[in-house]
C-alpha cells in the first residue's frame, strides 16, 4: 500500500466517523424536537437552546426565547426559590428538582415540575433543564385537598353537633322523664282513662328519647373519647364481651364457639363494645331455635379478618349497607327492641382502627358479620 493509499484510507475512516457523529446528533435533535418534555439549555442564566415542547408550554417562539433570561418566565413569587436552586447548582450540586409557576406568553400561570443538571455546552458551563407542565395535576391535587379539608371540617362539625346535641339534651329530658313518671305514679287511676293513656305515652316517649340520646352520645364518643391503641388480646376481649352478655346468653341458650383469636393493636374498650354489639345482635335476631354463634379470625393482606357468624333471621343483601347507618333498623321496636345505633357504632370503631366492616348472608341460614383490623395497628 502506498503512502497516498494510507492517507486516503485514514481520511475515509475519519469521514465515516464524522458521518456517524452527525447521524447521532440528528437522532438526538429529533428526540429533543419530538420530546413530550420541555428541554432547554441555559448559559449565564440565558436560554441557549429550547426544544419545541418547551416553546409550546410557555407560548414563546425559539427566536423570542434565545438570549433572554430564564427567570423572566418564572412567577415573581417563585423567583427566589428558583434562583436559590441555581446558586446551589453553581456551588456544585449535581442535580435539582423542584416545582414552580411560570408565566406563559398569554399571561396564564402554569405549574412546572423541573429537573436541572449542570453540563458542558459548546465548551462552557451550562444548565440542562427538563420541564414538565403539571398544571392539571396541581389543579386536581388542589381540588382534592380542598374537598378533604371541607370533609374534615364538616365531619368535625357534625361530630361536635352530635355531641353537644345529645349531651345538652340530656338534662331537660331528664326533667321531662322524671316529672312524667311522677305524674304517672301520683295520678294513675285518679283522672280519667284517657289521661292514664296520655301519661303512659309521655313516659314511653321520654324513655325512648332518653335511649336514643344516650346512644347518639355513645356514637359521638367513639371518636371523642377513644383511647390510644395498645396490644390487645382478642381472646380476653371476647371473654369480657361474653361475660357482659351472660343474661341474654342464658335466656336464649346461645352456644358460642370460637377459633383461636389473635392479639392486635387496638383500643380494648372499643373492641369489647364491638364484639359485644355483634354477639348481642346475633343473639337478639335469632330464629325460633337456640342461637349458635361462631367467632373466627383469619389473616389476609396484612389484615386480621374477624367474623361473627350466626344462625339467626338473616339480612336481605339489599339492606347490607343501610344497617350500618345511624338509627337504621329493619324491624319495628315491638319485634326486636333497639334503637338502630349498634352497628353504626361498630362501623365507627372499625374505621377508627383503619378497618372495614360488612355483612354477608350464610349459605344455609343467618348471616356473618366481618370486620378487619390491620396487623400492624391502625392510625
Ligand atoms: P338495633 O340492634 O338497635 O336494631 P343495630 O344497628 O345493631 O341496631 O342493627 C341494625 C339492624 O340491622 C337491626 O335492626 C336488624 O334489622 C339488623 N341486624 C343487625 N344484626 C343482625 C343479625 N345478626 N341478624 C339479622 N339482622 C341483624
């Protein structure tokens, strides 16, 4: 091979390498031009490069942007924060990520999420920025925050209302109840028959109202008087609930069986109340025969799932949600006594423990109430 051949070959190789480099740069340019993310390069705080998406987000053309200070696009309230980030970058930080508002050409504010990294561009120090329009996200986030605030506020207001109403109504009600009872005792049979009936209705009404108000107060106390969670042995809890129900169990010949029950993080007093309400209902809503109640617990997805199964009258699935609402009952007071607050209290207790409660019909007869409690303890 002659010297000329060697020089020719070397030149061809160099040309090929240059062609490849140009090809790579073209691909990179296509990537920048078609990117869904705004990309820009700054030198001395001024735009040196802006891709199509960047221009689209801010509404200015490449010509209008190149050579202008990037801070001019930043909302005055966010300028300090963006400037401080730039200073940190100059001091050697390797990358920075932040959110701010930008002012686009038509005057609209847009929320931007941005990542910037220091680079070398045309032999000089520069900053490469990735720029994403998150205005829609921010708007949804803001709306969600507002809805949550509103919900928390109205919830707190409702709870306060329920507490104050039930608490403050107790005193006047006690007066009405005790004076109607006094009337009944003193004037029973001394006035006419109608008067006896009227007084009996008044006594009955006052008693019932007394029960309703007490229940409402108990309901609002689930959140206002809740105790901190502690390690709670559910075996002991069910023992206590069963012992509190001894009379009903004796009268109905109820048989209560159970699997081994776990220890959970919970408010023990509320857990007794929860089991007592569910077992009490299983006894109260029995069919003609003696109640057979089974209490179980299974693990699934980080939760303990408890069940209280009965062989009672069962619940029509269409009312499965309604029965957990305050004062909602499926039967008249003459058939089964009660105020309809027990399951609402159960729901509130379970939700305070970050769990869920529901009911399912059994295959044969009766129904099973389930509730979950996180294995690591609720909030
Ligand atoms: P209460 O027992 O005072 O009526 P609850 O809130 O405890 O109030 O129950 C609401 C309604 O749900 C009851 O009136 C009853 O109709 C139904 N219910 C609750 N537990 C059972 C059960 N184990 N079997 C059948 N029905 C039930």
